[in-house]
C-alpha cells in the first residue's frame, strides 16, 4: 500500500549518508593538518632565507623551495635568492632578471620584514648593473633610491644609495668625488651606529690604493678591521685582500702573501666565488712580480675555472683577469696569447680601454710585436697620465694638510677665547680666594708659633728632636712616592724605548702587534704576541677588550656596550667576553 512507509530503506539511506559525512569530515581534518604542515614549512623557509649565506648551491635550493608557493612574499624572496646565487657565481646576466622580478613583487618602499625590503632588492639590482658596466642604469637606480629615502627621512637607505654612487665614481676613476661621497656616508653611519661603517672605511682605503697612496690606504684598512662586527668573516676576508694589495704597492711581498692566503682561506669557507677569484688574481700578481711565471699561470687558470662563462666582456672580474693574463703573456714573450687577450680587452667598454693599467700593457704589447712607434706613443701617454695623477695626489695631500692646519688654528682661537672668558669671570673670585688663603696662612703661622713657644718651655730640646724625626720620616715617604711614580718604559726590538703611559692601545695583526702612541699617527710595530706584550706592560695598566685589542686604562674616556672612546677620540670595538671586566676597571678609574 502507498500509505505504508519503508523504514528499512530509510535506515539504509541514512546509514549511507552518515558514512559519507564521516568521510568528508576525515578528509577535512586531513587537509587542515596538511595546511598546518605547509604553513609551518613556509615559515621555516622564510626564516632560513634571512640567514646570511654566500653559498650559491644552498641559495639556489632555498629559492626553489620558496618558489613552489604562489603568494607574493615567497615568490619575491625566491627570486631574490636566485639573483644572489647567480651574483656569487658571477652570472650577472641571470642575476638581473631575478632581482627585477623580486622588486616587482614588493610594494614601493615596502617590506616583508626588517631584513627583506624593497630598498635591499633595489640596491642589489643597481650593483648588478654596475657589475655589467651599465653605469647609467645603476646610477638611475641609486638616484631614485636617494630621492625616495630623503622623502621619508630614511637615513640608512640614503647612505646606502650614496655609498653605491661612490662605488660608481670609483669605477670611473673619479677618485676625489668617490672619497667625498664615502666620507659623507661615514658621517651618517657613525651617527646611526651602523656596522656598515667598516665597509665604508674599506672603500675609502681602496680608493687611496688606486691613487697610489698605499700608506694612506693602510690607515683606512686598519680602521675597517677595527670596526668589523664579530662573525662578519666575509668582510674580514675582503679587508685582508686589500691590505695585501697595499703591502704589494710598498714592495713588501711577504706581508702581501701572508694576507692574501688568509683572505683566500676565508673566501673558500664562505663560498663566494667572486671574492675567491679576486684573491687568486692577486696571488698571481705576486707570482709575476717574483718571476714565478708557472705558478702565476696555474693561479690564473684556477681563477678562470671558478668564474662562469657568458657575456665576459661586460664582467669586470673577467676584464681584470684578462689584464693579468696579458701581463703574464708579455713577461713570457708569448705573442699568440698576448694577441688573444689584447683583442679581448680592445673590445671592452671605453673605461677599460682608457684605464692606465691597460695603456701600460698596450705599450708593452706593441713593443713585443715590434711596432716601436705605437709602443713609444703609448709610453708617452702613460707618462703623461702618471704625471697628472701624481700632481693630483700632491694637490690632495697639500689640501688635506692645509685643512688640518686651518682646523687646528680655528680650534686654537676658540680655546684662547674660552680661556679669556673664563679668566674674566673668575678674576674677582681668584682675588678673593688669594686673600682668604693669606688670612688662613697668617692665622696658622700665629697658631704654630704659639704652640712652639709652649712646647719649648715644657719639653726643652726633646721637642726639637721630635720635629726633626718627623721631618725625616716625611722626606722618606716623599722619596718613596717619587719612586713609585717613576715612569715605566719598555724597549722594543727596533731599539726604540717608549713610556708605558704614552701608549694609547695595542692591536694584534698576525705575528705582529701595532703599538699606538699618544700624539703619534703611525704605530710602532713589534714582532710579538699580544699576550706576551701585555705581560711586559703589566695588568695594572692595560685591559684586553677584543681578541685583537687592549687599551691603556688611563687613556679611557668613555665605555659603551660595544665600543670604547679613548682620550684622542679613537673608537675601538669591545666584545662581550671582556665588557664586564672593562666596565669594572673603568668605574674604579673614575672613582
């Protein structure tokens, strides 16, 4: 009958729907668990992307993992890491499009976190243009970066853009303009307390090296080493490389070799192929100067092997190696190789062809080929360029000295005015103080005379003897005080004798220690370990503040969490290991 209801069929349908619902719930829970897992993995990849690594293979793997996610943040980070990996491999043609893709995925002036920002990607894009010798594009990037940073009051990124424009001027051999920009950068970075100031010191030293002023360059390199943050071994390696170049310019090949080997070991550890190639390039230069031509050939071959092939004429790393290979071919008298590398360089950008180093080699090349007229012509061009450079260097030195004299005179006049003002304010007070002292002296003399009369009348000559004994005891104490205050000195292996109190601070460099003195610009250099020297100087006088530095406690002016200020204005780094002991010594000194 139609009125009868089929309960069995209903229960069967309901049972089926319950199982379907249960299955959907299980799938939902499973998908949610997978989503949570993916989210955790995504966060982990983003954290890894923030780590400072220069190993291309690692960066490529991390970029591939991030690019699997479709959100803009992961895509932007992935493309940026792809560009970094290509940069460290020297593949600038691949780095440029990756940086552009990353930049397009970040809002203008925006950021995904404090370490991954629009300006950071923008900076790497500009540098990539410079490495391809596309200076106009690079300048445009950093000028826009300066404009945007200035509009929002972002001093950090303004200094970063200014620094890279300084790099470009240096590449174009506008050394004076480059130094001016970097000094402006240093002022900003010092005010901000930025760790990047070490890199700026390094860049200024590099420019002075290119200006054939190695002594001045070494001063700036030492400043860079003093400000490198703990753990930044990559910058330390580049600084060692530049110190080596400066030592080679002073014909000290032993020191140059020592620092180059340190630099090469660091670059192999960090995995930066470009930096490793630069170290090999400089080792090859040393070998050529020592006439170890076979060793130079092997080092160059290793450098070429590290760098990737591609549009090599636009790659500054390859251009430098070609210059060195041409130099080696001329030393060997190898006309075939010389012609090959000369042809490559002659097709390079104009700034390479007009560089002084290439012009020198050009004269040697034509001499090797027997074209004497061309050889003589380029020799004259080189001589004229060197004379102009020397004249510019001399003018720069004179200007620096004149500025120093002018500043010293201004300081002297200000000090004189200050003293005169103090004298005017305190003249009356001084007169009153003198009058008061005279009154006190007269009263004391009167009291002592009365006491003497009383003592003489009661004790006779016994009091006179007692006074003599007291006088003798006082004189003995005074002599002991003078002996205790006698100046302690140390004698160096160079026969120089220096007062311990005249030492500002000491700095360890390999097997040597630089001893910086008050009112002296250049240090005394002693072959000794820092620990041994500190034993000679005495623990009461000096305090270790860093693995490479110890300061004269009496010369301390201020102590901060990560640096100290000395009486002459010098700032030195302080590590956590020595901070508490230093603070305690400084507080005792002040009290």
